[in-house]
């Protein structure tokens, strides 16, 4: 269905109202929530690292320690880091929770992430050629891309990317800027010079490697191998989890793509429309949503990236009703179903052809 | 040599802290843990225990604080930034210290006194919350509006102080801190009516006890505005150019008296001023001035109401960091030091204190100071 500019501007007004209702009431509740999250993250990180060393008492303590450290890393990256870096808690004026000062427990430098994710991905969501998060330059996920031989084994590429996800994220901007390989793309404006990009990439990466694979094993003395293995495992669990959540938010079967021509000089309403069609949600219990950093409500997150994420669940029914009213597909399903369609999509586009996923717009 | 070792160890500590906790200092990692039940304390500032509070007048609230030992003291006349957790957010405002340095030396306590402004977000929040507060966060004392009668290299024959309304606070701190009176001080204390005058009993007591101190209360509702120069020159013995001046009150008043005194040949260096009161509301005119500080350089921008600060900065030759330009990506966030901005997306008007703003959707609502 095609929406007129008039309908799009009405859509924008309704969604703005949904947002304003939440944003006007931000206060103690949200502040308490995120501080409690921060406390949980700190406690699980510290106790996880201690329990791992106590693995000599019984290996179960080590297992428990690994789980706690993985939990700490997931909370740090998702419910705290991702959301704080979006500026969701900037209004609190707290230096520990401010988008400009926050740094997270992941190989990717926070400022680099903000440029590629907050700016590129969230502004140009699913516009082929502009949003490099669509397939990460590695996977062919729609027939907008020409088929190449390497797409044949892209399921393996995907599994490798998931395993090393933090490094993929960290290298993302350098890949886009062609810092090490490739010819610079015409028209791409780089705001940070290459030497600074390299410095941030190597600096942050080295600190993370040193912490998990040199510093903590060293102070663990005879338990160094257990600690090293535990840290490796915790990082792996976090990588698989974040990658899976993110793939379920953008690469499920019914997620649409857009062409650059469709979005040139688009209205705010059209931007909203694109965000709904470019994302997908999945369901689950409350703790599950927290572990995804509420990216299980990817649609709401893309509509309102600076709204404190704990509200996504409460505004989701309103957003769904509005989408229905305007006849916009609202892509939601169980986690397993959504993930199955992600894998199917990766496999389908491993081969040439495939159906078009470009959304209908006024300019189609 | 020592300096290079200390800067080297600072760098090492920073790297260590970044490695271990992804924070420039370990305090940022540990404070959410250690202070989990007392979020009132801002991680960048000193904590201060609230000892007592009381009303000096119907509108002026005094709060006695006991700063933590990390706080390094003050010179009478200085002010500090007080930070309060209000509805989940840290809000800050600066206040002059109104107690004497002797009380701090003996009891480690200071007093701040603030006029509760009917429209002031901070002062109202403070007045409402004060009875339940155990702690506040305070910055180091700052400012050069200070009085050091003994150590002054250019001795003045006398001192003239002019306070308007709550502008009395730093002056009362100065007066009550003088231990050794060597030259006369006259205080012109302008209030609408005498019941609005804070510290009046103490001031009268000092005037009765100390022959070198003269208090002149001016009730503007009764006798009109003070004409400072005329008032001073009626006394034949008094020489305008031999005195130093401390003016504390609304900006317009300070500017007027400063202008009058300079016209009479008083050297500008002998006049000290401190501006008080809420920033003038935004309706003063369509063009505001934004002072933009960028790595130590100061740029003056002419800010047109309703136009985003990002656009203005670019038009006038600055290049702030930006991203989406529609308020989504938070790339252009920067620190506003003072002044009010209008959020172009929501129409909300910000507070006057320091906070972070998004340049692409903020327009000047008053004169501003911004740090890029």
C-alpha cells in the first residue's frame, strides 16, 4: 500500500505523540532502573571473575563464574552500553551514563560505534548503498545485491561473523573507510582521519585483549588457564548472543529494503515508515527483553532511538495499532520463528535471484 | 622532573583504568557500586552532608553543609556549584557561600543561602526536597570576587559594598570573616522592604559592635533606588577614587553603578562585581549572543531565535561534530555551560544551569555559553 505525503505526516504526528507521552514523564523511575542495571552489571562482573578463580574448589564454580561474566558483558553491551550510547539517558546529566563519555566492555571503540551505528545505520536504515549494516558488506541478504561466488558459502561466513562479532563491529568503520584495503568509495565523507581510526581500533582492541587474556590470567596465578579459557568463553557467549539478537531485528524474512532514490529528501513521516518496515520484533519473557537490551522491540527502538529502552514494551501495542491503521506491516513473531527466517534468508540469497524486498513508496 | 613523573604516572593510571574498567578513572566504575543507595552524590563532585536548614526571610533559604574532607575550602566571596538529584536528573546552580571562613576553620561547616525564585527549577526543587535530604554534591569553591583586606598590595582607604536582595550572601561572608578591622567599610543594602533583608540582625549587631563598619539599609519601596555616587559624595571626607568597591546584585544594577563610578574617575580595577539572580528570560530580543568555547578559543556567535545552533555555528565558520541533523544520532551533543535553549523538536525550554544539549535541534533562548 502506498501512503500519500498527507498520510505520512499524520503518521509522524501520531508517533511523535506516542514519544512525547513517554519523554515528558522521564524521571526517578528510569533513573532508578538504569542505576540498578549498572549495579547488577558491576556485581556480576566482579563476582564472575572471582568465582572463576575458585574453580579449583569445584569446576561448577568456574561454570557459574563464566555465566556471570557473560551476563555482565551482555548487560554492559546491550541494556546499558547500546542504550546509553544512543543518548537515552543523557537527560540524567550523569557522567557515568552519558553518551559522550560512555565506553563499553567490547572491542569496538564507542565513538566509532556511534558514527557507524547511531548515524549511518539509524539515519539511513536499510537504504541499499547507504546503510552498511545491511549485510555488513559480507552477506547478500536481498536481490538488491549482485550475486557473487563468495555468497555461496555465506552461511559459514555468517557463523564466523557471529563467533567474532565484537571484532566485526570494531572493524566496521575501518572497512567502510577502506583504511587498509580497497579503493575509497566516491562521495563518502570521512569525518575522522585514518590515523585516528587506526589508533582507536588498535588502542581499544589491545586494551580488551590485554585485560581478558593477560591481566586477569596473570593475577589468577596457578588458575591462569582456567581464567583465560573462562574469559574466552564469556566473550564468545556474548558475541553469539548479540549477533543473534541483531540479526533477528533486521534480517528476518519480511524486512524491507529501500533505494536511495526513494529516500532522497524524505519527510519525517517517510523516515518513520521506513523504520517500521526495516525492523522486526520478537517476543519473550521480561528478563529475555532485558538481555536483548530491549532490541527485541527493534521497531520501537528504530522509531524512538533516544527513548529509554525500558519503555519500548509499553509503547509497542500503541505503535502496532498505529501501523495497522495505516496498513503498514508490523513484523513480529517468536524468537525461534524469527531466527529461523533469518537463517532461511541467509541461505536463500546464497544463490542467485530471490524475490525483491524493496518497499513500496510514493516514488517507487 | 617531578612534574614529568607525575604526568607520566597520571597517564599510566588512565591507561590502566581504561583497560580494566573502560573508564578514565576507576571511580566511575566503582561509584555506582559503592553509592548504590545514595545516588544523590554526583561522581564528579564532593559530597556534603546536610546539617541543618532554615529560612532567613520568607524567600531566602539557608542550608548548612559539612563538605567531605576532599573539599579544599574557600575564600570569602567565592561561590560553588551545588548539584541536586531532581526527578532522576542532576541539576546544578551556583551559589555564594554566606558563612564566614572562621566557622569553616573551626567546625568544617559552610552555609549557602539562596533566594527561592518562583520560576527557578533548581531553587524550587531544593526548597521542596530539603527536609528529606541527607547529602548534596558541591564543586570546589571558585570565582575571584573575593575580599582580602590584609594581603592587598594596593591599600585602599576604605571599602564600599553594595548588595541588592540576595546579593548580600557573598558580602556577608566577607564581612563576617574580617578578623582584624583596619579600614572603614560601608555597606549599602538595597531591598524592597526590610522584611526581605536576610542577615539583618547580624549586620546590625556588627554595626553596633564595630565602629569601622557602617550599615545603610535602603528600602527601595520607601525611598526609591539608591543613587550611589550622590550618596557617597555627600560625605566631604570621602574620596571616591581612594576606595574599593564590591557590587553584588542583578546585572543591570551592577552595570549602572560601575558605569557611574568610572565616570567619576574611579579606576576599573577597584570595582569588583558579581552577577546575581536568574538569567533574564528569553524574550529580550530576537538576537542572542552565544559564546562558543572550542579548545580554549572563544568564538562569539550571533544566534537568531528559532535557528539551530549547529546551523548558526556552521554559517559563522565553525565546524562542530554532527551526524543526522534531525536529533536522532547524538553526534553533536555538547556541553552548555549557562543560558537557556529551546528544543526545536519538542518546544521545551531548558534550565539555565550546565547540561548537555544537541546542537542540531537546539536554538538559543537566552545568551549562552557552550563548549564544543
